[in-house]
């Protein structure tokens, strides 16, 4: 979906397809029919944005076969779907039974991370709508904090490769709890010397909330460092107001699961690297907890738990409520639907949930004065 800010900026809204399991081209094409088009139809729009996730094997397949890129582009158009952004954070295996720390490998010290990201940028340049101003690729915040030893010049190679493309695609590093860059202050410090023509920040509002960061202060910090918000990931974290309460602990225990890492904080970092560790004594429980578990935007979890939707709403207001739009790519990224305690029972339930999240975001944007633009 597209929206026009009062300053004339066209703002693209998409949902991220890393919620779907597909690590070959046939799987990606199938998900367009199985989920993308039904979500678009449920929203009643002529055009729906997707934030595509192309695992390394899919990207390799497409790079090697220009006809396959043409096929993907035609399939997107036929189903009323468009792409201006990729999620390049997970490399592959994002729907393995256990992902956890594997999602941070290879990190930005590895040449294969650079090659993968540049392949994504080249593919996105071919898929961009003719009237799109630019593309974006979000990526991991350098690496997991205990593994990170420096990039060895890979970020310079990345910027150089992006500059050589015919159409502009920018790469956005996504601060995340527990990583080398987990806060906007660390983004400002560690990305201070990158080529900001091509590199910037992907602001994920779940991660922002888990870090207990104030949206206005965080955005001001990035602007002072000369770092653009290349992309916003609209997301909400799990919140527990009284983590020592027995009912709250039982509710939190229902969110412990083996696939993804659920970093948990009680105030500003550092915190616990996973929810089970927090519940096992890793956090004292004297103040509210926020948990890196992406929960649906449009509905709170069952009481006594809540979500950090107010942080998302405040961030949207900071980005779009002023005289100028401070980014133009928004991606709803709730990749955890299948591991929620009340996970959708079938495809129809997932389609309905994704559509409801996009509808919530659409309403939030139009309330801030943006106008929805039809195809």
C-alpha cells in the first residue's frame, strides 16, 4: 500500500514475508498466491507491498537465472503485489526447528554476508516499480555482541557495490537487543564513519521498546549522527507489568519456545539473552519486563500481559506527524505468528491476522494526516 505525506513524500507500507517458510523460488512464488494476494484482497486494495525475504539459496537461484527474475516480477504484478524493500537479516534456515543465535551468522565480518546483501540489492533493483524512488534492504546489526571483532572493511565494500548500481538501493542496519548494535546510541557510535549515502538504520519498534528507548530521543540521536532511518519495521514487543506475579509468570512461560531468541530487559540493557533465562533468575522482576517477542500489532496478548504498541504509535507520530516524513519505507514484521501460544490454526487465520495488522497501521498513518494512494 502507498500513502502520501502532506510534504508530498510517497510512503510505502508492506508486510515482511519472513513469516512464511520458503527457501527455493517455487516456495516464494507459491507464497504469493497462498498469502500475498489473499491479504491484499482481504484489505480491499489494488496494490499491496511485500517486504520480501529471499534466503541465500533463493537469491543464488535468481542471480544465476535472469528468466527467473522476470518470472518473479511478472507473478508479483499479476497478483497486485509490489516490492520496494527486502529483509536481508536472516541468511537462511529461518524456519528451522531451532534458530536462536544462528540468525546472526554470517555476520558483517564475513565476505559471504557482503555478497549476499549485494545480490539482494541487485535483485531488488530489478524488481522495483518504475516509479519507486529507491529500494531498501535491512540487515543485522553487525553481529552478536560476544562474537563481534570488527568488519574488516566489509562495510566499505558494501557501500562501493551499492554505488555502482543503476537504481538506488540503501542498506539499513537494524539495532537489536544483545547485538553489537542494540541501541540507537550504539548505532550512532559504531556507524559514525560509514558512507551514509548508502548505509543507514532500520528502526524496529519492538527492539526500540525492549531497549526502553524513547522514540523522540532515539530519532534525535540518529539525526545528530547523520544516520537516516532508511526503513521502519512496525512491530510490538511483549510486556509484563508485574513479572513476579504468579499469573504473569505463567503467562510468560507460555511464550517460551525453541525456535527464536527472546531477549528480555527490565529497564535499559543489559538484560537476559532469552525469556527462559529471565524467568530462571536472569532478571530480578522488580520492574516491568519487555521481551523480544514480536506480537500482533492490532491486538494485545491475553491479560495480564500487554504489548508495547504505544511505543510503535509514538514512533509513527515522530516519523510522520511533523511537517516532513522522516522515512518512506514501513514494513510490518511479525514473524512469530506460528510460535505464538494462540497461533493461527490455518492459512485463513494467518491471512486474517496479517491483514488486521496492516489495517491497524493504515489507520495509524491516515490518522497522522497521510492520504492513502490507490494503484
